[in-house]
C-alpha cells in the first residue's frame, strides 16, 4: 500500500478517496457551464454528463433537470400529502423534467394538473401495493428482492439465477395479478464488502469498506454489514487508527456507526474522483426518478437514476428492508459509501446484483435518526 500513499490525503473524508484515479476510470465530466445550485463544480459536471448520457439529453438540458430536481420533488411531496389515499406515490420523469403523481380518480388528476404536475391514472392504490409487498417479503428467499416500482404502479419481484426454492414466492406473486411482476435475472445478490479501501479492519487490514458520511459527535456512518463484522478501523489513506464500531444494524437494516477516537480530522465533504469534493449540508428521503451519485473507493463516483424504493433484498446473510434500488455501478469495497444528490445525503451503499450496475443502498435518514446524529 505504500506506493499509493503520496496520492492520498491524511484526513478521513465523508466518502473514500480513490486510488490511482484517472479521468477514464472515474468518468470525469467535460460538460461546461454553471452547475445546479448546491452541487460542487466537479460533481455538477459529472452528474450532468451522466444524466445526459442516460436520458439522451443535451448537456444544458441535463443541467436544467438537475437544477429543477429539488423543486419538483417538493411539489410531488406536497401533492401526495394533500391528496391522501387518492394518490399512489409520485416519481420524477427525467426525460421530460416533470414530476408525475399517480392518482386513482379523475378529481385527483385535476388537482395535480392544476398544480403544474402531470397526473397518471393508475389501477392500484398505495394500500394494495403495500399489502402485496408485505406478503411477498414474507415469502421471499435468499437471492431474491421485492421492490416498489412507483412509475409502473407495481411491486417487482426479482429472482436471480442463484435463488432456490422460489415456488412459493412465484405463486404468491401470481395471486396479485397486474399489481406484481416477476423478473428473472442472472447473477446473485451480495453485500459489497471485500478487499478494498479506504477504511480497513485494524487488527488484520484484510477487510475494507468505504466511509459514508461524517456526523456530529465525532462519529461516521457506513454500512451495517461492515461494522457488524469489523470491530475497529484504520484510515485506509495512511494506516492511522480511526476508531471502533459502536453501532451495527444488519440484517434487517444496513447501517453502522464508527466513533472517531483516533482524533482524525473530520469534515462534511464527500470526496469525488476528479480532484474535488462535495460539501454535504443536509439529508433527505429518496424518490423514484431522482438522479443521485455515489462515492466509494472501488468504483469512484458514479451517478444514475433511482428506479425503485422500499426494496427488500434477501442477501444470503438475511433480509434487509426498505432499501433503494438504482443504476449505480458498485463493486466490492464500495460498501458503506456515500449516496448523495448535490449537497444532500441520501444513502449508504449496501449491495449489488452481481455482474450488473443494479445496486442497493440504505436510506441515510433512517440511520442518522437511529443513532441520534446528523451530517454537517
């Protein structure tokens, strides 16, 4: 590891510094022009380039989409709150830059349209989908996942090639008709801890994860499957002692807490892989269609759209509930890494569907509230 040290900083940052980072490896953006408010310049360029590629947009249009994201999310939240049971969630359509509110009757559709959003008349209420989600979660087995696809107004059951004894799960899915769809995919579902950087197991330096966010009180949050198996940590940048694991929620959830009793410098930044950093000033919930980025040592900074929420992932170690699914590319060692939207913390990398860029992350607000800490 000594041959890398001159490339690394000596402070623990909110997400890991990458080793041997290059523009080709990290997806360094070349988009020009002012970025959306709240985004560090480096992140604005990276996110703009990624969104433009994902949606086939011109860079200036992609920048406008990112700038508008917070406002249209707030509109969706307000409308769903006002409509109550007549709404079945909302999602962001990045291709058109609009918020879409699912509604179950024409009156609610009129309210949505009058507010400047787009209404989509759907067949299934939130209550119906929640009931299906609960029953299918109870029937699931390792290497399967149950997610809420708000845009499709469906529950999605994903069955990987590694799953076994899925007959009961498939039969239960069929009972819900069009409210549920089943997808068969390759690979397996795994948490992403393995040899990596930049936080390392202090007693052996064999197991590595990525740090998520520094928090108040001298703590930091990362993945629970990391802290559940690793008692003490080093700063992987320089092998200096960081501190012990003092919280581990896994399975069920996937968040953990580390106490910085090594007196390392902490700040509120997430390290990017373009030579800059993103300042984190708050934390918020996740919604389908939002465009987010992640920072982890193994794959650097990648950005993609959220495509499902309330996801139950059945890892071999046990089920984790309430995760978020996105097209963020991750690999082993990215576990616990930061997921964020500009200066807003969104989650902690949990796991992946092997061989793809389908990944899952733990919503960070739940972790912060559970431990009584906050980002800064």
